[in-house]
C-alpha cells in the first residue's frame, strides 16, 4: 500500500508525517537520544546495582552489563515503576502512595454499595455491588483528571462522554484493555476505552487519554484535514504534560495524598518515581520502530525477527533475556502496537516534547523556581496558551506550533534534562566507582546459553 502511494516502504510512509524530509526524522531521534542517554545510563547503572543486591549478580545480569529482562517489573522493560520497593532512594521519605489512596477510595465505594445491597444480599447481588463500586471508582478517577483540564479553563467533557465511555472491563465479552481515546464523529462524540483499576499507573493513563480527547475537542471546529495533532508526538504528549504538573503539591491539594514533605529526600524520591516511568521509557520508545523500519525496508528478515528485536533491546535498553529466545518465539508480537500496527516513534517524541510543553506552560503561568516544582493546576494563563495550541491542530507545521508555545521550533531534550537534574546528580553520586554502561554484543551469546 505504501509503495502504491509512492513511498519506498511503509517505514518511509510513517516517517513522512513530520513536516521535514522523511530521511531526517531518524537522525533527529538519534540526536535526542544522545542528549538523554547519559541520564538513562545512570538510571540503568543504579537499577542494575540494586537488582544485583536482591538477586545476586549472576542472576540479575546476563553478561557485559546487560540486565536480565524478566526482573524489570514490566513485560517490555518500558516502565520500571514496579521496581519502586527496591529502588526507592530514601524509604518512606515524602511517601506518595497514590495506589493506596485509590484502593482506599474503592473500598469506601464497595462498603457503600454493599450496604445498599443489604446484609442479606446473595452472591449475585454482592457481585453487582462490586461492579458498581469499580465503576464508581473509575469514574471518580476520570473526574479528577477532567478537573485538571477544567481548572485550566477547558470545557467539561460532554454528557455523551460519560454515557458512552468504557470505564471498566465488561464482564460479558472479551475486549482489548489497552487504553485508547476515540473521536467518533469529529463533532463531540468523544470516548475513552479502558479497563480502569484503582492504581497509580491507570490514574496517570486517564490523564494521558484525556489529553487526546481535549486535543480532539479543540480542533474539531477546523476543516477535516486539519483535525489532527501537529504531529503524532504532539498528540501523545498533551496528557503527559499534565502528568508532569501532578506534583506532590497538586496531589495533596486534591486530597489524594498527605501534605507534601519539602525535604531533599522527598524531592529525590519523587524524582525517582518520575524517572522510573519517564527516563526508563526512552530507549524502548526508540527501539520498537528501529525494528519495524528494518522489517519494512527488508534489512530485518523473517528468519531473524526475534534476534533483531533482542539485539535492539540490548543496544538501546541494555537488557537481555535470561534464557534463549530463538526464532520459534515472536516477542515483538506481545507489544500491543506491533500487531495493532500503531507507529511508536510518537511516544519517544512525546517523552521529549512533554517537558518542552511543560516548561512553556510553567513560564506562561509565571512560575519561577526549579522546573520539577512547577504545577500550573488552576492557572488560566497556562490553560489559554495550551488551548490555543490544541486549537491549531494540524493546520500549520508543528515547528510553528511548538514555537508559539515554547519560543523554540526545535525538538530539544534540554527541559527534560533540567527537570531531572536533581535525581541525575544524585544517581551519579550513587554510581560513583561503578562500571556503568553495557555492551550489546553480549546478547546473542547470552541468549544461546
Ligand atoms: O499506548 C499508550 C497509550 C495509548 S495511546 C496508553 N502508551 C504507550 C504504551 O503503553 O506502550 C502510553 C505510553 C506508551
Ligand atoms: Zn496515547
């Protein structure tokens, strides 16, 4: 299909959506990766040291500094948040247990629903009460996310959103639970599709999905061709920008966690929490499409699909499987976006852009201080500036849109590095004297053992 439209292959088609010659986007992402790689290497080094302690070096590592993939707390090693109990820098300092708070909310809803069902409720009635509590909690979480956008001056979501959205997993049919956002008719019938559970990851994912929805609503008045993100990375970055503004101060202001602790230990803990989801993601965000571009242009062949996948994971992420993953396996297929055929470079770009947007909005709100302390919750100036950007949709090159928000028309990891500078300095201290980094060439040998 791509060839029929004049592209050399599907990879070039994917790379052609960036208001620049398609051959430039690969090197552009390389440039950004080089900017953030030192930070990733510090996190990798620290995580490896901790995993060595827990499991022993012979189990935690696969050779040449590569970390055993199955220990990262995530099937794709794309988000290391689940390693928190091992990696928390100062146990208990400024503890932000969002999951516990949401779980508590669910328990409250459950008690209420069970009380309503009555003490003689049979199993079916109890099950109904449980479903009711799950739905109620999921809606409350979504209302909290909506409230952030509304606090910026954006509209409330239309009633049809609340009526037609899939908040929790239906119990009468099989569904894809991977979160998604839908603009059904380009005039206000917007919906999200999730199987919301009361935990931190799902909570921030709702903010992410509403970013898509508010983008849709803002550009819906434009002609159809302009109804899209400035580029696909913009679309992914809208909600993620809001997630950065979910500071401990914001979280306590909405009553989700206790009043924030201002200590240095608490700051480092919170930065680590953010780095475990944001920094760990970077090389993963890059390698998926390195693999697919190779598949599409023929440089990765079918007899090598799994090897090429793990070679790229070793090169970029510094992880490797602890036991052989030969060609009888197809590990790329386990990642939603691969069988779903959704390009992935957008998420890498979003990880960079979200910090550029965040800094732009912090500036607009008049914030002065260390970037990681900024929240623009409730700030109408920031909100207006954001809405103005969203309303432009795809009506002009993204470079112009970026410039209006941030003053620069270039992708730049500078704001991300600035944001993480406290934890980055801390990590360097922790890693002092360690041999950081890894050699990707160890992967095939390791896989063969
Ligand atoms: O797929 C998503 C969103 C839907 S657009 C939930 N994300 C990527 C993933 O889960 O792999 C968000 C972060 C990266
Ligand atoms: Zn998304």
